[in-house]
C-alpha cells in the first residue's frame, strides 16, 4: 500500500513569504502529525490532527498553522517566513490515537528560506 | 515531562562489528518504546517497538528489550552492514490521562559503518 506522501520535496522561499506543505497519510490512518527537524533542535512536534480537529500543538508561534480535510489529508502553513524556519518538515500518520501504534513518516519537505 | 536520552554519535564501526546504541527514558506513565531509523534524504521508518516491560522488539537483525527497572531500551545488532549506516532515533509514547500519546524522540544517533 502507498506510504505517507509529502509534497513538494523541496522548496526555496524568501523571507516574509508564506508556504503551504501537503501530506497524504496512509489509507485508513486518521491521525496526522507534523514535526520540524533541524540539526540543532532535532525533531520538534508541531501539531497533531485527528478527524479534522487539532488535538495537540507544540511550542511554535502562531505563524505555523495546519488543517486536516475529511479525507485525512493535511496541510501545514507557515506565514511570514524567517531564516530560522529552514528545516525538514516531516509528516507522520498513525492508525489511531494510542501509544501502542507507531508512526509512519513521509520523506519530508526540505524548506530553505533565503 | 517525558524525555529520551540517547548516546551521542557518530558511532563508527567496521562491517560485521557488534552494535549497541544506548537509550534511556523518563516517563510519567507506562510508555511504549520505539526505535526509528532515518536513511539519508528520507523520513523516519519504524524499526521496532515494545509495549510492555521485558518485551523484546526485533526487526532486520536489530533487537531492543524494554527494561523497566533500568528505564532503558538499548538497540543492538550482532553484525552490522554498510547499508545500516543511518541515524537511529529512540522514542517513547505515553498514554497519559486525557489521551495524549504524542511520541517524544531522542536527538538521534548517527551510525557510520565502514567496509
């Protein structure tokens, strides 16, 4: 079966612009989470969506937002980009909201802000 | 809060050497434990997991045992290959009251295997 699909794979944006990243989870997975990965901070949790509702949010400014659609696909948006937003953004889907389930990650979107 | 501590890398080994990557954790509840692997240019892949004390997770020759008494989940492999070169992440997921199960990840340990 298809894995978690993230588009685009690479993005280059200018400071002050906004960007939208997309994630299609594994079919049947209703939970989608987003992480930011940087060499300095490692994996940092952004937010989690389940059944179109944001259930958890990490410690990121309001410039970072997301949503989930009825087909479980998710998007995240970053407005007013800063240089420090350059990172690999990973989407992960899970079968349910239970600690016994692992995550399936996509290959990520590499965002570079110049 | 919950946390995961991994040994710092990089870990550099020759092919066929024995691998151990240490992982210890602190958790409020009774977590499930995971190892993920990230190959260059890719996302993380679930390698193995254990959901209760003394469980052993295994996959592709890798093993880890859930040790509640030492709060550890060390990753081991008897004979590494060049293709095992990657970054390995230890993680825990804890069903706190209220249903928050978001995994907490360690910082990752880079493994480099030379021919």
